[in-house]
C-alpha cells in the first residue's frame, strides 16, 4: 500500500504525531511485548496507538505488520551481534575467558529492558514462516562471525579446530536454545545458567580440537 493512496484528513488528530519514523514504530512495538506476548500477536492498530499516530500513517513506513516484525528481528540481531562482538574483543585483549564473556553478554542482553533479544528467541519458534526465515538469517550472521573468531583464536592458540563452521553452528544454536529456556527463568538462576552454558560451549570446542588432533 503506497502512501500516495492514503487520505490525509485523518492522519493526525489531538494527541497524535504529525510525523513518525520507522524507529518510532519499532520502539512502540517493543513496548507492547511481554513475557507471553510476541511480535506475531501485535496488531497494527495497537502499534499505531502506542506510537501516537493514526493507523493509516503506519503505512508510510511499513507495508504491513510482517514487514515491521522482520525489521525488528533485523535490528535485534544487529544489536546483539555488536554487543557480543565487543565482549569477545574485550576478553581477547585481557585474561578473561572469551567464552564466558560472550555468554555473560548474551544473558545480560536477555535481561535488558529493550527486549530485543526476546524478539529473536520467540519469533524463531512461534512466529510466521517469514519471521522464522528472518531469525534464521540472523543466526547465520552470528555463525559466520563466530566462525571467523574461532579460526582466529585457533591460530593464536595453535589449537586447530575440526570443521570450524560446524562448531560455530553448534555453539550458536545451543546458546539460543538455552536463551529461549532462560527467558522463563528468574534472574537469580543466571549465574548457574552462565556456568552451564560456558561449560557446554567449552565441551564443543574441546571436542572439535580433539577431532582435529586425531586427524
């Protein structure tokens, strides 16, 4: 639906904004999400009301709610990759464990107020096919970045890995599956969860190193 076909007389009234950005609509959608409320359950009217615009104004930024949801998934993935990438870089330049630092950053983002990670974790399992494809695309980005980091660390430590791409995929899928479970757990469980996830990731890496050495 193009904006040229929209009527102008009801675009904004008392208490409504005359202009709105994509970021405003994404922020409005995030505010409506909750522990048992995913993007797929939101309606266009709800998001428009939260953003303070008339429903018709929504179409100036997005074709429909599916397009908004996919944009939200893309933002969530990009944000998380940046946060975890920075955590890995900080750890690589210190004596801290890269694995544990990355897991801690993941759980910290899980508990963040912006709920971005919740979008990735929920829509990958309960969303529409379009949402699941968008989440899969984000996971593939994570896997590729992690693969590059794993190879770099393997060279630095002189500890080759067997099938780095598969190692990266195993770690990514494990962490996201554990994260989906963690959403419904109280924050008091986080230290135990971080320990478990860190050990699991190390087991995958150790197994890959053993396979590489055996070959």
